[in-house]
């Protein structure tokens, strides 16, 4: 079902196929990277206590860290699920295709990787399983049939795609409809106030036309949209170089100015305003944002309550054009 929001309406829980998810999806990329297990557990506890139920990770997180090999985030998340005994209360999303030892989307790779993810997550099923990056060396029929086998086996409940072209997404949906196999219910694109070009247009049109909900990553542009990156300031963050780069663009400066205006009107943090704009965009079900510490969570969770007016939506949309 296509997810749309009237401007000025509060976000409500969304359906991704058979899954009911909260408006904010908690990104797990920091688990086992910039947040150790104790910090990750604290963030996860606070997120659930604040009404969240949707957690995103991937088998490759965080292979880019020296000494890590991938699977660290899933392992932390699995330990938390086991410690809390709350597996049925949360929706767990993970991804296949980018782990250093299991790259691509061949049927063999998918069926090997899913069992390793299940073991690290300490669960018998994954709620939402993404193809992390499209693999154009593999026909869509091969990986969709493999994913369908996982659904039939009870290892996966719903499937989704990330980092895929409009053409291949449409081809995949057409194959699923024609052959009666599992169908993508969600799409995870790179999408935020300063990065609209990748998603808006043909890809968003395919999603809307086929009832595929968007779950955008980099919702806060690597922290830039929190407002902590300003001229003459330095931020101690693993992603500071990328985030600070937006300051050098006219779009980045316009967006900060618009966010400041809207945030002041609501007495809210820029983080909340940026997420509220994204949550209210056509097709978007739940933006993804990560928190390294518990103190970062309230501004993320506040998106559940904040309602932007039509004028505020227009101001932000025009500033980010």
C-alpha cells in the first residue's frame, strides 16, 4: 500500500506488508562501531521505551572499522534481544549482499548469508530482509525466487530493496507479480532535505505506482541536519567530514536557515524538523536515524508528535530544491 501523508497531519504507524512499524526507524549502523554494547543496549532500551519498534541493521555493519569483519551490529542487536526477551515486540530489518565474505545476490549467497544473520541476531526469523545493493550480474528472478524460498521457510517475513535503480525495481516487481513470488514491500533510498535527487523522480514514481513504501537512510545527512555543523565550528564525529561538506553548498545553507525558522516556531530541535519533513513526504513510511547515545534520542522520537503546517512544509521544500 502506498504511504502518503497530508501536509499538517501527524505521523501514524505504517504498514509494510504484514508489518506494522513506528514512524521512526532506529538505525543500527553505530552498534559495535561508535557505540559499544553497553551504550547500544541503553539506546535500544530508550528507543523502545519511547514507543519505537522498528530497528534497521545489515550483515556488513561495521566491516569498515579496522579489526571488524562485519556482523558486529547484528551481534549486538541479537545479544540485546536475548537479554530483553522482547523479540516479538520489535520489527528487525537487516540486509544481504554487501558483507565482505558474502557479496552479491546469487541464490547461494543469499541462502548462506541469511543463516549467518539469523545466528548473529539469535532469532529464527527476520521481519524485513533487504537486498542491500542491486547486483545486475544476477537476474531478478534468481534472487527473488531465493528470497521467496526464505519466506516460505519462515526465515523471512517480508522483503525489501535498497540502492536499486527505477528500472530494476520495476523489473523486480513485475517478476513477483507475474510469478507469484515474494514482492518487495519497501525501498530504502538515500533521501533527506539536502539529498533529494537520488530518490525523487523516476524511482519515487515507481514506488508510488506500485505501493512500495520508502524507508530513507541518511535521513539526517550524516548529522548535518541536526544543525551542529555551522561555519567556524568543528564536531568530533566519525562522519563529520561528510556532514560538514554540505555547508559548502548553497542548498545546505538555505536548508539550515529554513530549519532554524521552523524549529524556532515549534521550540523544537532541527533534528526533529528535518525528520518531520521527511516523514510527511509522499511514499515515506519511516525515516531511519541512528543515535550513539541516549541523549540523542529525544529529538528523534519527537517526530512522533510534531506536526508541520503546509506553509512550513513548503518553506523547507523550496529551500531544499
